[in-house]
């Protein structure tokens, strides 16, 4: 488990000593397919945004999905969640139809889906991740929270180092603190797969380091797929990378191949370790990378 010795307003800046061993669903054996897309195409109306996409994410992977704005990353995430159906091809998650395994997938969206003025506490936001059959969302009746659900939500807040703020209103948190709470909401149902869409939007640089430390610690227990523009923080932790720009190219290592670079920027004739690429881009464009993003 990584440690960090910096001070950070997002977490307490220690090495997450409170993180209990996560009780996630047992990882399928290493190498078992967790996500499989074969020949997937998708169009909004008649405009095709993904074309013949193949993707395989295996148990234990920590994959970054990168690509230019509008390249189809969020659409890909929605297909994996079963929120969109492919026009062609197949999407399998944990060997099944995505909607049927939805409870086994923790999702942290690009934008917090919680209205800023909604008077909900940190603890209650995490409890929202434990929606069950028969609850308010399916019956219209409010059954109240069960004691064991409340305890589970507190345990998950401890994992992300946010238990001390459990009673604070969610809208009174910083961007990085909100993100950690949303991670807890995604983790509280013990998912086998964690999907992040732009996990570091609205977080300051130190908060990003803390968040990636947390993800790095979690990645030994759970398969993680992260759509991100912010590869500087992620680069040392991820195990594989995929580039999406209408089509998709994946690499089981952290190297961006010439064809991946070409898919992002146009012609490239040499492969590039991801760390080198980011270092060079950072020196030219500053820490945010080219145009503020990959
Ligand atoms: N609901 C929608 N209806 C029509 N077109 C859409 C819809 N959602 C996305 N698009 C279009 O589909 C393309 C891919 O969008 P998507 O959000 O998947 O890209 P992205 O790679 O996640 O972009 P970004 O990095 O800017 O978040 C874009 O051209 C976008 O304008």
C-alpha cells in the first residue's frame, strides 16, 4: 500500500492507516475477463461516435482510458454500465449483460449528480450507494436506513479517510473531499469493478496525489477503469492504457504505441513510454498537458 508524507487538506495526509482490508467481492482469478467489448459500434442518431471497438479488461487491471475531447470516452463508460445499448457488437461485464451485474459495478461519474443545495450529509451520500430492491427508489416508500447499512457506510468512509466529516453537509466539502465521498458511495456495495469518469476534475494537485494514492491502494483488491485527462498523477500507478478516438487501441502495458499516439494527435513514428510522453508534454505545456488535457 502506498504511503504519502505530504500534508493535504483533502485527506489527513497520513498513510491511510485506518483502511481496513476491503471486503470486496472476491476478485475473479487474475486474468479473468471483467469487461469484454467485441465489435462495438454506437451512434447518437445517425452520427457514429464509436466504431468496431474491441476492449478486454481483466481482473486486477488498473486501466486508464485516454483520448481527445469528444473521442467517445464517456459513451464507452455508459455502454459498460448498460446505460446505452450498442448499435452493433456485444458488451459483457463479469461475463454477463451489463445491466444484470450493475450492483457489482461501482461508478464515480464525471459530474456529481447531487444538487449543490440538496441538504444531504456525507454519510447519507454514501448510503445512496446501497440502494436496494424495495427501497424508496423502487417503491416510493421510505423504509429508513438499516443499522448495518449505516455501519457499512461509516466503514467505507473510514477507507477513504473521510469518517471525521460524516455529519457534514456534502455541499460544504472541497472538490477533493467530495470526490473521496463519491468514491466511498461507489465502494459501499462491495463492487468487483470500479469505473471512474474523470476522477480528478475539480481537485487541486495535492488532492489528486491523495486520490491516486487511494486508488493505488484499492487496485490490489478491485479492478479499476479510469477515464482521465490527468495522466500525470495516474501514470505511475496504472497497469495498462487504452486510447479512444472513435476507434480504440489498448496496450497491456503503460506504453503509448505509435498507433496510439497517432489516434490522439496524428502521425507518430516512434513508440513512447507513457511517463516520457507526459514529462515531455508537461515541459512544453505545463502540468495540465496539451490544451489542458490529453
Ligand atoms: N446524448 C448525446 N446526444 C448526441 N450526441 C452526443 C451525446 N452525448 C455525446 N454526444 C457526442 O458524442 C461524441 C462523444 O462524446 P463523449 O462524451 O463520449 O466523448 P468524451 O471522449 O467523453 O469527451 P470529453 O473528453 O469532452 O468528456 C461527442 O461528439 C459528443 O458531442
